[in-house]
C-alpha cells in the first residue's frame, strides 16, 4: 500500500501523522512530474489533489476520508478515534472545521495573483475560523481525550501552515497566549506530530531553495 504525498501539503501531512501513530506499513511516494496535469495521476485522483492512497482495490482520495478509512482498515493498530460517541462526533467536527474554515482561506492567500480585496477577505475568514477554535480546544492538551485523535492529525498541520502564512504576511493570525497557541505548542510534543512538522519544514526549505 502506498500514499502519494508531498511534505508540505497539510492534507497529506494529516494522513502521515495517522500512518506514523498507527505504525502502518504504508510507503510514501511522490506524485509524478507535472502531476497536476498528468493524465495518469488524474486517473488516480479525479480532483487532481494530494494525498492519494493506493490500495489493491483501487485509489482512495480525500484526506478526511483516508483518516477514517485507516481506522477501519487497521482496527488492530492504535486507534485515533475517541471511545465516547459524542467525542467521536467532535473529532469529525474538528476535521470538518479545518477543511471548511481554515484551509480554504490559506489556499486563497497562497495564490500568487490574489488581489488586495480578496486577500483581505481571506484573512478575515481565516481569523474567524481561528477564533471559533478558541471555544473548541482545551488548551495545552489533546483535543478530545488523553491521546492523539484524527482531530489532532488534521489540526496540527493546519496550525503549522497558519504560522507559515502569518510569517509571510507579517501579522499574527493566532493570538499570542491564546488557547489555540497553547494547543499548537502542546501538539509539537507528540513524537508523530513533531516528525511530520519537521517534514513540512524541510519541504518548505526545499521549495525556497528551488524557487
């Protein structure tokens, strides 16, 4: 089983955290050259996005789906879902929050020719998404229980990406001494999160060198 992944992609990063935390025998492979327009890659990923899990029965995509698929496919591995049914719903809600209220704004801000009005709107939307997290996160602890869950897998790379975006824009997107900042710092103590954040940082350095 292989995962088509890129180091800097927050969506691929969340799946890598799950793979490492569950100790799964999944190889990481890069996409083909020119993958966005590569016909073979688009056969694997109709959306043209990363990550893609290559299973014997065919490819699977959408990182939120992959997180839950790995839970069900490898039930003998350490679980990344809470036991409590309400907390399980909250885990899915937090993954959804990342996908709806954090990542779209960062994708918009990363586009090279974003006009000033669109950039301001994206920043406002991102700040609103971060503000909502303040009421959803516990502070310096895992999001939902005393161990890593799919919520943390999704949030850790997104919060790292927000920090990178904030540095590029020269502004605070996560308030200092906030609950969200304390949570993000706590997650870096998890060995699997730290491993993936290191991969993302190395990937960014490579992009800078190439650019």
